[in-house]
């Protein structure tokens, strides 16, 4: 073991934190440290993939070659434990257990339902509680500490507050024999036994085993990005690894915690001891937007002050009260028509809200990407559309586009021929031309139609495609008959606030509507932060009278994606709990005029 040197790198939105982190890695490499002696850990797979690609570009190597050097902590645990895919808990396993235990469970992939409160379905809620207890290193008896609210008619509450409890404490409660409500600790233990009996491990189980067995990555230098989002369990793994390192760099922003509901604790970053480096300039936010997001986050009680400079003076901040989805679509259409080079991002608090917008937006034919795992104008889908467009215009297509046609055309396009014949022809042409990358090879229309004689034109492209979602088909149908065929597919992006982390756009629209699940979590935790706010919550939860620190950090992330223009949308989603803009900015209902409120918010805090 060595005396490990720890550096904390703080960076606000757009301050170039990841770039600074990679610069530190470059410095190590310049000092003759081998890349295999460095491990970079990021919180999500998407963030790890981005860092891997950026580091590979600097090192002039393949991102795949860096999979062992840049990973999530769970991926590293999976490797250290020598697990296989079949060892890991899947949705099927969760559903099987819940059905056997008599609990309702909503599969993550049940797109037909798209409920607003997946995690409040009892089976989902129980498994989420078990994971939360592991992540926060709590005992099963402490299940009631989870930031959920429980229905006393369905669940046995702790004996000190449950009217039906007889004797005992939270560790040894007793109940009448006629009480058939769910015993949460008993169900959690049954779930964990089910995993053990079937040789299954969840993500939290992996980290527990790595810590218990003191399994260490074979490196001398550890870099952890997004440190503010790590859980207590991940921190214990970090503490296990840290003494074996020569140097540790942790990078993060305590204001950008978006995974508190999973057990993330910003205090783990704030309380870690080390040399501090604070990045002092945002390369994203102009002054007016910076002033608004500073006002929003200033209500968080415990935070690291970061007095950073804006990218430039100016910027635009707008607020719209009670718009319809049609109003929002019209605003977006005007934006992409008036700013031909600007890109647009629309952010919602939950996926079901995003789908409500997509149902309205999709019929206008504007191509767009989705930041979550919902497939829309993906690279694969775009290759298919561009191939048909080019062939209709008499232009050659590249080999990858030809392969997309072979994969995605309906079998009717091949007539009496076989799909595999087109695949074989592409492989033979690639071998004959001696190219590794299919995009370096071109074929003409006749090459495709020799094997797929009924390849459609653009007007029928949606009718003749397979292996796509209903949304993709509808979008393509509208695209070919609309006025936006010249709009790049990457100009408009739609997602949840969580999916937008690390991203930015010129025009950012943020819907402030919450979900029942979020309000439930706030109601369960707000008393510790804001006793006055807790009283207000008892009187009314719609509109929401105040925000918890955790929820405030989530909206800070969403609002701070904007490079030129930020638009706040109050009361957009039908049936969703409303977060008024004055509560977002002042943490209380002020009943002030919205225009006056926004004009004041765009001024620096120190001026008032």
C-alpha cells in the first residue's frame, strides 16, 4: 500500500470537467505511465462509452481496446468476479419472483403501458427498496427509510406507527393472524433468497462481493468521474481500492446529483479529503441563463460554492404557463425554421411525459433523436432512409447502407429471391474491393435491385420496413410527406432530464411537471430539510409548494443544458403534478407576474 494522493476536481455545467479529466490522464501518459495502469470509472454506461471514445481518439486506438480501462464500477465488478450474462438478474427473473409471491410487477420493456409510476407498482417498489437498502448500506429492518410512501391498507408499516401492530419493535414485530397485508422485510428476504437459490446476482450484489473479497483492479491510478452520483456501497468499494493506488482523481459537481433516488449521496464528494481544483469558466452558459440556474440551485442548503464565469454575456430565458402540446410543437417548428443552424433539446421529468409529446410531434415529419433507449432516428434507421432516398435520386449508396437494406427491407421486397443473396453479394463485393469499412465501398441501384427487385421508393419506405418500432414507422411516414426532409436528424433531441446529463443544445425546453412518484418521494423526505415546506405539503401537493434539494438538483441539470436559449414550460403535461416556476426559482408560491419573475431571475443574485 502507498500514501495515496487524492485530487478533487469540481466543475459546473459546461466547465469542461471531462476534458480536464482526460487532460490529467494525458499528463500521466506523458509521464510514461502505461494506459493499462489507469482505470477510469464513470457512473453510467453512456458516460463511460463517451469517455472511452474521447480517450481512444487521443491515443489513436480503438475504443474497444479501452474497455478494461474505462468502465462503470459495476462493469469492473462483473469482470473481477468473472461473471457471465446468465449470472445477472434480468427483468424475467424479477417478474417470475413477483408472480410466485403474488405481487404485481411491470416489466421495464412493456412499452404498451408506459405508466407514470412504474416504481410504485408493488413488485417494482419492493425490489427497488431491496436495492436501495444495499446501496445505502442499511439493514432490511430499515426498509421504511426508503424515500417512498406506503399504503397502510396494503403494507404492514413499522410497529410504532402501524395501527394493527401488536408487540415488538422494527426488528421483531408481531401481527394478528388475520392480517394479510404485505410484510416488506419478509418479502425482501424472500427476494434475496430467490436470487441465491437460482445463482443470480444483481448490480448491488456484485459490488458487495467485490468489497467482501477485497478484489482489486490491477492498476496504480484511479480516476472516477461523476463522483457526486456514487452510492454509499460504491464509496465503500472506492475506499477498498484507494489505499492500493498511487494517485486518485475524483471529478464531479455536487449540484448535479440526479440519482439520489438510487442512493447517490453528494456528501460523499463534499466530505472526501484531497487537493481541490475548481474549474472557473462555463464554456456553455451565457450570463442570463447562468444567473437563472444559479438562482435555482442557491436554495440547496449544503453545497460547494462555484463562482464560475459565463461563456458570454446575454442569452435568452423564457417562461410559458399552461401551454398545450400543440403550442410546444409550434414553438419548436418556429425555432428550427428561424435558426437554421441551431439545435433543440426537449426535456421531461419522466418518460411517459416524453411519449405524450412524441405522440403530438411525430405527425409533423421532423426527424428527431431520443436520448433514452427508445429507438427513433438511430444510425441504423437513418442509413435505411438515406439509402432509399439516394437510390430514388439515381445516386450510389455505400456498402453499409446496402447492408441496412438487406437487414431491414420486408421480405416482399426480395420477390422470389432470398435476403441472404443480397448479404452474400455485399460480402463478395467487399472482399473483391479489399475494404474493411463498408462505408468505403459503393454500389448502385441495380446491384440492390438484382436481389431485391421490389425495393420501394421513399413514398412506400415505411410500408416496406421491418425490425423498427411503431414510432419509427409513423415518423418515416410523416417525414416523406412533410416539409422537413432537409432537417438533420440530430438537430432535435427529446429525452428525460436524466438522459440529458453531459449534453447541451442551443435551444433547451424544460417541462417543469413532476410525477406522482416524485411527489411521493419529496413528501417522504421534505420534513428533514424544510419543516415549513412539510406543512405546505400536507395542505397541498398540486401545485407543489416547495422542492427538496434532490429534486432541485435534477432541474438544475436540465436547465443548465442551454447554450443560447432556455424555455421553461409550466403545467404542460395533462394530469401531472405542477411545479410552478416561482417555486422552482424561489422555493415558495409567490403569485408574482411571470414576466417580472423571469426578468428578475436573469439578473445576478448579488445585484439584488
